[in-house]
């Protein structure tokens, strides 16, 4: 014990201003701030920063990130930063912790197995085709707002794959109500002056109204399903029928509501944003675009509509998606709270400490990713998966979907959706950039393009 203590070294602390610490630098430009820390403290592997009155340890390397997310994951909980999300997601997979989370994850996991996802692939492909047809009716001389277009199509896909296609007019009501709730919640999360939810501010009232509307719709859909007993190939059905192997119990209606809203929220904006970034990058890199289009053409041959098998048979398309997720990971930071002490070599993190993990920082580490700002999908070619010293890249140097037991449950879903949309769109259209358009990332809850992405579809 004595040896362990004597070999402990203090984690470096980034100097800041009295009282506010590093809050202003962080708020001014979070991405530049985090990358600056990586440059300055990378060799120390972690650094302490003080943001919003709380000391947090930022992990700068894959090994320590892996320890938090995987090796010692039971030592880390969600912490306070998830409180606002919990207000509208309830106690769903994203916001719950401990044994409750473990049970929910066990129940939900089978719905995301590969074979089950294949059933959803057909819905994704049909929606992709309908999307391309809608885009075909637009004026080709004008640039298309691709951010709005990807929001629209991902909303349709997530509503259909979660709640099925038998909703009729309730489908668009539900899509609208959920995205409204999402929008209101986004504002709440980024508003530092938000008053407690019991104060009837316009924002709080809008939030309550949106939540009531979503709840009414979801509970009525669940009730119809239970009453008719009809079977559907959608996620709601899979979750309705899920029972815990250990206890034989299923989910309550309230829990189902929380999981459905969670899946919708976690799955829609992330995928829409990644799609917009990918199309932006492709429009800026005609050489890469030509290679993807050639791969799609060879795979599809004379067919217009891809099959689920086609989607998995295009390695270069997957490389492009990975490289886009590397440059612009929608979940750019993830936070945790330590439950007990944890040792990292010479460093010690005590109980009750904030820990920040950042896919964005890891994805831009020049030690692993030479010229990290360059878009180069060949980095993901199997023979090139090496770091600067020609070693295999550490698996945690690329974590757009997180890692360990809390790895994104929808990762395969999201990749399949992106593959379907990109395949159909790029097969039908030629993509061209709008001259002079250079878009910076804006780190909100997700890492969004700062302005709408516009491209020519010809
Ligand atoms: C490009 C798209 C996506 C990205 C980049 C992404 C990223 C992530 C990340 C990084 C986490 C881990 C968060 C943490 O550990 O703190 C996560 C968790 C989660 N994601 Fe995704 N996600 C995407 C799409 C989806 C989709 C399509 C769904 C559902 C249909 C989904 C559902 C979830 C859920 C439920 C969790 C919580 C899992 C748990 O803690 O057990 N995500 N996602």
C-alpha cells in the first residue's frame, strides 16, 4: 500500500482564471481548447481542467479511455451532466445506470442483432429510394440544403423502424412531436441560464407541452399494439416481446416509453449529422467521390435498388463513412463520474471525480493520425490500419460509437442506414460542391456543421 501511494503523482492541472477556471476558454472554442490541451499535455496522458465550477479529468490517450469505458467501466457512472437529458428521456438506456441499466440493455440488445437489423434494412432502403425520388423533383440548378434533407429522411426512417408503418397520420404527428421535444431539450441543455423546470418560463412550458404530446402518442401506440396483438417487424414489437432471461419479466409501459424516446433521440440527429458531414466531404473531394460511385456502380450493376447484402459488400463506402466519423464524431465528448478511486499508472483518480472522454480529441491525435485534419478514407484500408510507428492502431483511437459495455447499441443500425442512403443517392446523382463553401463544426450536444450544408445534386 505504501509503495502504491509513494509512486503516485499529481495529475497536471491546466492553469485558469480565479473562480471561473478554464470555463471561458472552453466556451469560446471547445474544440480548439481540447486540441490545445492534447498538444500541451499529450505526453502526460491526462489533464485536469476546471469548467463550470467543476474539476474534470480529460483523458488524452486511447489506453486510459479504454480503462474508463471498458476495463474498469463499473467504476464510472453517468453523473450530474445527464440530469437534463433524464428529464425528457426518462430512465432509458442512455441515462440510466447500474443494475437497472444492465437489465434494460439485456432486454434491448437482441432487437439490434444483425439478423433483426436485416429486417429493418428493407425499410431503410425503401425510404432511401423515396427520398431520392423527392430530391429528383427539385431544381437541379439550385444547391440543395442537404442538412435539411438528411434530417427529413432520418426522421422518417427512425419513426418507421421504431414504431412501424401502420401508424398512418399518427406517424407524421409522432415524428413532429418527437423532433419538437428534441429541439426544446437541446435548447434546455445548452442554455446556461435555464431556470428549474417547475418555474413556468416559456421554455419550460414548451418542454412540458412537447413531452405531454409525445407521451400521449406513444402510450396510445403501445395500447393499440397490446390490444390487437398484431405482429410487426419493428423495434417497438421487439421490445414489447422482450423478456429477461434471468427473471422472465418484460418492460413496463413507462419503461417502453422511455426506451422508445431514447432510441429516437440518440439515433436521429447523430445519423442526420453524420450524413450531412459525409456528403459535404464527398462534394469537396471529387477523387474520393468518383471511387465511391464506381464501387456502387459495380456492386449494383443494372439495378437501381440495393439489397441488404449489397450494403455490406462495399468496403470503400465503409471507409468513407469511418473517415467522416473520425473527422466529425457526432458524440464529440462523453462524461462520466468516478464511483470509487481508480489508478492509471502513477496517477490516481479519487471517487466522485468528473472524467471527460473525447472521441474528437482521440480522432485528431497526430501520433495516431498523421495530418489529422485531412480527409483520407484510405486510412481505414485494412493494410494501412497502422499508427505513426507502424504499430497496429489502438482500437480506442477510433471510438465514434463509444466503447465497452455502453457501446452505442445502434451502431450497426446507423452504419446500415448511412450505407443505404449514400448508395441510393450517389447512384442517382452527381454531387458537386458549392464554390467557396467551407463549413466549420459547431460542438453542441452533437458536433454539427455550423451552417447548413448545401450541395448541387445533378
Ligand atoms: C452516427 C450515428 C451515431 C453515433 C455517432 C452514436 C454515438 C453514440 C455514442 C458515442 C454512445 C456512447 C455514449 C456514452 O458512452 O456516453 C452512444 C450510445 C447510445 N446510442 Fe448511439 N450513436 C449513433 C446512432 C445511434 C442510433 C441509430 C441509435 C438507435 C437506433 C442509437 C442509440 C444509442 C443508445 C440507446 C445509446 C446508449 C447505450 C447504453 O448506454 O447502453 N445511437 N451512441
